[in-house]
């Protein structure tokens, strides 16, 4: 029987290699992690992992992955974050022109926050994202739409 730590390490490794590796960029991965979390309960759901591993181990491992991606993003220079965010938003329905004003107005980026991260990191993330979205909004409001 695997120890809890070994099992969590195996889940993180499995998830990272089979799922996260195929998602480009830190914002893309962070968005994906948030999409796995139920908004009402905060529990992560991943049917592929659920078929193999116990639920509590999955919760711990996915929470750890979410926090690590979040922290790695915060360690990234803002200029790199801008490029990464731009790429992520361009891939969303409606593209960047629809996503930026919606994200600014509704502050939907708050769902990207890992639940157990310290408040000061959550505040830093939101502050950075508001600034990046303002930059992108300004940029796209100056250029004519090709649609």
C-alpha cells in the first residue's frame, strides 16, 4: 500500500504529464484547474483520476497542483504574464475582444484563485490581473476590429 505522500506524488505526476502538459501557458493551466473545481463545494472533479485514485487523495493532489501553478504565475514577470494572458484569452469563445471587457466587468478571474492561498497572494494576483486587463483593453480599443 502506498503512503499518502507517495500516492499524492503519483497523482500529481500522472495529472501533470497526461493532462496539464497538453495545456499551453500558465493562465491556460490555471483556468483549467479552476474549471475542475465545483463552485459550490470547492471540490475538484476529474473523472480520469477518479477511476484510478481515492477521492481524498485526488482533492489533495489537485489542490496542490492548483496552488503551484498559481504561485508559479505570480513569480513570472508581468511582461510574460501579459503574453500568456493574451494567448489564453485569444483561445476563448469570442476571443480576446469579448473576454477582456467581460473579465474586467465581472471579475471572473476571481474563480481562478486557489481556495487556500494566502490573502496577500490573492490580492496581488487580482491587482496584477486588473492591470493586465486594462493594458489589453486599451490596446484592443485602439485597433479596429477585423470581425
